[in-house]
C-alpha cells in the first residue's frame, strides 16, 4: 500500500477494485474532458472548476467516499492504523477540506495512473 504524508500525519491510500475505478472514471468524464480542453489553450483552472461545479453532489460524494473508504491514518505511538472514513463520515475532526482533496487526488493518481498512461501510449488492449 502506498503511503503519503499530509501535514503531520501519514496515510495509507485505498486500493480501488477495477469496477470502482471504472465507475469513478465514468463519473469524472466531464472533468477529464474539461482538463483536456483547458490544456489545449483555455484557462485550465477556470475550465476545471466549472466542470467540477457541474458534477452532481451524488457523483462527487461517490468519488470522495470510494477514494477515502480504504484510506487509513497512522496513529501516534504504536497504536496502529485507523480508518479515515467510515459510515459516510470522516473519522478525524482535524482533516480539513484541502486535506480530504489531497487524499482523494493521491488515491486517484495511485489507482488510475496506469489507465491514463495506457491512453497516452495507445497500449490499451484492443477488443477482439
């Protein structure tokens, strides 16, 4: 499992199964297209923020929940690891919105980077 540091805390990122990865990519379609469009001459930040703003609450919450579900945080001393997200709630009061977004982004990068590398290189398997 990949570990990252955010602030004074160490986190282990969630490993997403293939079906969850598919549903996340499907929900991010508009955002990904906006990023491509912004990269082709537009203001990337403005285009990206507009695309995220157009996502439904249900889609954005699905992505956040799926990304945080398997994330854990190292506890002080030898107390082990604790779930970051459980029963639809963030389990630590000190996790701010920017921290949450960093965890989600890192989880997406960790789980979906092979997909995007394959798209860029044209190495995704062809259908038979």
